[in-house]
C-alpha cells in the first residue's frame, strides 16, 4: 500500500484494533475533523465501519474498525496458489501425505526459529527473536511484557490465512513450534485465533522458572 495518512490509519486499525477518532488524531498528530474525513472516504470504499459502544453514562463511544475488505488490503501470500497446491497434494497423496508435508515444514521452521532464539540468553530475548522472525515473514508481529511478568507474542496479520483455513494443522504446528523453541522455561497458550473469529492471533508466554 502507498504510504498515505489513510493507509497509516488502516494499518493502525489492523495492528491496534478498533479506535476512536480522537485516538487516531492523537496517534498521527492531526485534527479530529481531518481523521473523520479520511474515515468517511474509507467507509465509502467499504474499508472501515464503526460501532457505537456504550460504556457507562454519557454518549456512546464510536469505534472504527476494518471491514473484511479492509483486512484484505493486507495480502494473503499467494492464497489461491497455496490452497490449490494443498488440494492437489491431498488428492495425489491422501491426507497422510499432506500431514507428512506439514510435518516437514514444521521441522524446517523449528530449526530456523531455534537458531534465532538460541542467540538470546533470556526468555524475553527469545520471544523478541520469535516476534522479529514472524514479522519478517509477514505476520505484523510484535511482543510485550505485561505487569505480571507474562510475555505476549502478537500476530496482527496472517499471511497464510486461506491455507490455514483449508488445513488447520498449519496452525497447530505453529503453536507446537513456539512451545518447542521456548522449551521448559515457559508455558505457551494461544489466547486469540484468527480462524476462531479474532482479529489477530496472540500467544501468552508464562515463565515457569526464573
């Protein structure tokens, strides 16, 4: 996408979830009226929509979010080709053949992630390394540390979403890889899942020892 304010607003809605006009104005240093005009144009293009959410007394809060068309602006890597190849492998070699293919991908991916994480001495460093790897692979990944010491790995985009919807073993293998790479020092739990209707995938990483 071109680097315009409208595109940056779409990117923020993608990575931060629903936002108010005031949130967006503060983020980009522009007036609420300027944000409103950009959102109205994007709404006309079916890229964004809004929801009025009531929180306590007073006027409802208007939250803007991406539509399905808006999410589609962030590409799924060669979705049609990938899904076609998965169908062809299943037709040619059966479900067991497809499972072997996914297992091989998992093994290769695990070794790459292990090598990247091995350079980090701490659990936080390993999570950071995973986030950087996933970000380079198109997942718009980031990480954070919560106040209770829990680490969160967040993937704001799934570049293989169409393939994962067709073959959910791809998602199960990624959770297994994260658990293996981080080892006994952490418990890893998927807390948000795109295929379950969430806007992103997120993993809670809880240290098991200091």
